[in-house]
């Protein structure tokens, strides 16, 4: 399996900073100061991850609103046959979004493992990472529920449309039969 370029690049960078930390310690710098460059990179990453968490939370909110909309449409008498996703395009788009979010989670977990691999532990990183994975899980769960709601709505809508079509065909056939009887009676 090919390693992600971001992970590979960051891995090399963290290894260099770890070597710099060791060199600074051997040069007599206190451990706290020697570790400062690596700590600053971790702090910068935590800030970036926090920003991604906030943006992902907004996406999760939108997905949740879409779910509520689909549920309302399914319950509305007038809209029960609207918004049918015949080709599954909406569900496919939601699935692609979920895969993208899950790959972002894997990437972020990989970065956290890189920090651990060079011996850097951070409670802030652990906390931000936990927050991020919680938002990812919530987002993916809501997206899955939205996919299921769309599929159920489509099944009900298609069933109703088929029923309406059958009723219309029966009414048309009945009307044609009455017209034929009336034509026979007039012809006689």
C-alpha cells in the first residue's frame, strides 16, 4: 500500500526535528527548550485540526438538516411522491462524502501516530484528536441515516406512484368500458 504523501512528508520533517532536539540536548540545552520546535509543530497541527473539526461540524449540521427535510417530505401528504432519487445519485454523493471524511480521519490518526513515533506526547493533541474523531463519527452516522431515509422515501414514493398509476389505469379502463357499452346501446 502506498503511503500518503502528507504522512510521508510530515514523517521526514518530524524525524529531522527529533534529531535536532537530540542534538540540542547534547549541546546542553534543557529538555523543554530542546523540544520546543517539535512542540510548536504539534501546537500548529492542533490548531489546524481544531479548524477542520469546526468545519466538519458545520457539514454535519447541514447533513442533519437534510435528514430532517427528507423525513418531513416523507411525512407530508403532498410531497410524498416528490424528490425521488431514481439513479441513486444523491446517495452516491453522500457515500463519496463519507469516504472523504473517513479518509481525512485516517490521515489525522496517522499524523497523531507520527508524533507518538518520535516520542512526542501531547494532551492537547489527544483532546483535539478525540474531538475530531467524535465529529467524524457523528457526521458519518448522520450521513448513513440520511442515505437510509432517502432509500425509504424513494421506495414509498415509487410504491405510491405505481398505486396511483394502477388506479388511473383502472379508472381509464372503466371509463372505456362504459363508453363502449354506451356506444353499443346507441348502435342497437
